[in-house]
C-alpha cells in the first residue's frame, strides 16, 4: 500500500492495516475517491489503474479536485464534500477540508496551504494566499490574505483572532515516523 494512501487511512480511522483499508474502501466513498486520486500520482500500471478508477468514481462530482493537484500526506475530507479545489492549489500534510469549501483562483495561482491545517465548513479561499502551519480557519470564512503559522482566523474577510492551540482539530496525524 502506498504511503499516501496509508496516511489518508490513518487520518480517517487511526490505523492503516489491510482490513481497515478494505473496510474504508468498500464503505467510504470519499476514501475511494482519495485512493483513485493517490493512484493517479504513481507511475506505470498503478497510474493506469488510478486513472480508470478516477473515471469510474461518481464522487468526483461532489469533490472537484483535479488529480493533478498537489496534496501532502494525510488528507481528510469531511462529510464527502461538496468541495472545489483549483488544480494550482498546494495542500500540505495532515489537512482537513470540510464540506462546502472552495479553494480557487480567478487568475493564475490558488492558495498554498501549510501542514496541520483545519479548514471549517463553507470556507472560501481566494487567489494566491499563503496559509501557514497549524492553522484553524473557522466556518464561513472568506480568506483573501495570508494567515500566519499557529493562528485561528474567522470572518468575512478572515482575520486572526488568536494563537491559542489552533491545530487541536487535526486528529490521527500522519508523521514521517509512521512510514
């Protein structure tokens, strides 16, 4: 099993063995989407299998994240979307993307999102903003400016409200030592 798939499985279920994989793949359509997404990034025959699974996957209508999007280890998509991610977005390790989230751009480059970031429901991240590591973005926020490391930001337009333990919503983190 690929380390990216293991990391996603760890984020969802807190363990990454073959039985948990089968349970997740058969019972969780968001995880099935992520397996196809991850396989598309591999080479050779696995990429071909990933592209076939990608075409067969109906969840991509709810989760519009092109397979070419750069995503780190441990992606967790909450509540099966809907979710829209621009192909130029870069998403770090151990990120939570909640339902009705949009990461977009009208021009060239979408957001760069750091590690251990929780993005709440109904969040819109617009254009080339940089979101630091260990950040929480509250529900309904519209992010149009950079958010520094270790911050909690909320509102329309999002403003930093504190630096009090913002990464607390990132559970079952994937670390390099779990590889």
